[in-house]
C-alpha cells in the first residue's frame, strides 16, 4: 500500500473524518508505545 492508495481510499472523506482518523491513530500510537514501555520492550 502506498500513500496514493490511502489518498484514493479516503478521497471522499470529509475534513472532519480525516481529522478523527488522525486523532485516533495518534491515540493508538501513544497507547501502544505506553504499553510497550510498561512491558520494558522499548525505552
């Protein structure tokens, strides 16, 4: 998959939907990193 593929898949999304996806992806990333830190997998 490429950025072109994602751009095409989300072409019809509203700005609000794109912002929500960004917010959720950032939250997921933060939560996964926090979990891995707690497990001492990453520093």
